[in-house]
C-alpha cells in the first residue's frame, strides 16, 4: 500500500474516532456484507473505507463500479483492503448484478450514477438508462435478496428546482427541474418510495449537497472545487460561470459518509428523505479566492455566462431533519476540509493528472479553460 493510501485510511479512521459512534451502531455493522455501487467514485471510495472498518474482518464490502467517471480504466481510487472486493461492472447488467448478489448482500448503498447535470444534458438517454433503469434493476435484485436496508444517493442540489426558499427543507417540492440528471434523481426517490410502499423494502433517500474532499478526480463533468484546484495547480485562470456571488452548501465528503452510515443504521430513517449538507453557505468567489491562495495561483479570475440549466443562485440546506432522525452532525469546517482536499491533490498529483478527464471537444462551460 502506498503512503497516500495509508494517509487516506488514517483520515477516515480519525474521522470515525472523532465521531464517537455509539456501540450499538458498531455492533450493527460488524460482519455485514455491504454492496456499494459507485464505490470507486468520489464519495463511494470514502464510504468504502469507513464501511471496511465497521464491518470488520468477518464482513465484506463489495464494490460494483464500471469506472466510467475517470479517463483511465484503473480502480486507483479503491484502496486494496482484505475485506473489500472490487467488481468492475455495470448496474444495468444482469450478469454483473448476479455476480455481486452471490455475496449474500445485507445492505445496499446505491451511489453509482451518470454524474451529473452537464453530462446528462449531453447524453440524456444514457443518463436515464443508468440512473433510472439501473436503479430499478438494482432495487429488484435487492428485493429478491431481501436486503435489510437500501440507501439511495439522491441530490439536494438537483431535486429542489429553481428559486426555492432557503434554507431548503425536505417538504419543498418543485416540478421546475432543469436537467435530465435532476429529473432522474427525483424519479429515483419515487422508485425507492414505490419499493418501500409496495414491497415493504426499507429504503432511505439521502439528499446530498455539493460534495468536496479527497477522492474526487477533476474532469469536464465534475464539481467546481476539484476542477478549480486542478486548474489553479496548473497556474490557469479560474472560470466563474455567473457573478461569483452565487452560493453553495459545500459538504465535506466524510460528513456525507457519516450521514450514509447513520442512515443505514437508524430505524427512524427508513422510508424517509432528508438533506445531508453542511448547513453553511459559501460564495463561489470566496471559494475561488481560497483556491488561488492555497495553491499560490497568480492567474486572474474570469467570468462567463451562467449555464442555462444553472438556475439556483443560492443553495443552503436545512439539516434539521437529519439531525433529528439520524443524529447527523457535520464535523468538518469548510476551511479544514478544503486544506485536506488540497493536500490530497498534492499527494496524488501525478495520478490525478493522468485520470483527469478533459477531452478535446468537450461541450460544457469548461471548454475554453483547457
Ligand atoms: N458529488 C456530489 O456533489 C453529489 C451531490 C449530490 C448527489 N450526489 C450523488 O452521489 C453519488 C456519488 O457521487 P460521486 O460524486 O461520488 O460521483 P462519482 O461519479 O465520483 O461516482 C459514481 C461512480 O459510479 C460509477 N458508475 C457510473 N455509472 C455506472 C454504471 N452504469 N454502473 C456501475 N457504476 C457506474 C462511476 O464509475 C463512479 O465511480 C451519485 O449518485 C451522485 O449523483 C453527488
């Protein structure tokens, strides 16, 4: 195992220790066989490290991931551990699903998705196949395998629609969704609700807000923070789509992992949907300045028109429901999580450069920056 992997494991272990998880929760996960779809991805790879610790040597974490998020087919984001099994495969594929469900799966964390807005605008059909058909197939296998819990990665940035009232509360519903990805995430929640209602499956919808932190490889369809760090480390101009006054509720990836682990445990979460976020608003301009400062980038910022689908000038989540239902408690201040993110980039720079996906001919708003 290389030193950067060791560091990542250490960060996850430190986080879990600081979290002071109750003993009953630790007992609950011990020895379980857990499927994480999208487990080689930004959030999934962190979740896998935490679950590998919780299930112990007699348990197993099975990853199903087709590695479509990165340029090179290489499960580099999966740390080799004795109780982690990696299956390169697709959530739409029966053969791959049969393979992973042979492992007597008890819990499913469904994180695989066709990520994200711009990607779905460019490829609406594949996006629906992965996010909707893939989900239904996985729900069917999970139902037949009688899994105890099915935790679905929904998106608070996606499903609340345009110009909602802040802070965003779970009972707000909007039909004004502006990308296929957003429509898929909303539809995904509804399918989980259907399986809960009709088959008494224990499904849980977790609505993540913008994630950042170690594990996310930059790319044309990736989030703003990894892309800004990447460009800044190349000494390039950071392109702001809009005025920079726009805000986001950036959630540190291990805080999201905390939310997932607790969602899979607390009975109160079953059949529910709730936000997982930081509960703090940060402007894109402040974030961009922080990126340039941390990386010593002297290039100016540049401003571009907002993308047509980007109709949310501000995002701030209420996390009250998650605090109440699953005792969710975000623990990492943005400034601290951000420092870890930059450190992870420095530790893994050569591999990140190889894996970063900015092909020629890209269609998103990042086109002119590479
Ligand atoms: N990152 C965020 O800010 C954010 C915000 C809200 C919701 N979410 C949701 O959280 C989940 C994880 O997000 P992430 O940032 O880790 O994304 P990610 O793209 O890094 O991870 C998703 C993983 O799924 C895999 N995948 C894609 N299609 C697949 C398929 N057909 N079969 C098997 N594997 C497939 C990819 O290779 C990737 O490793 C996604 O469902 C996403 O929609 C993420």
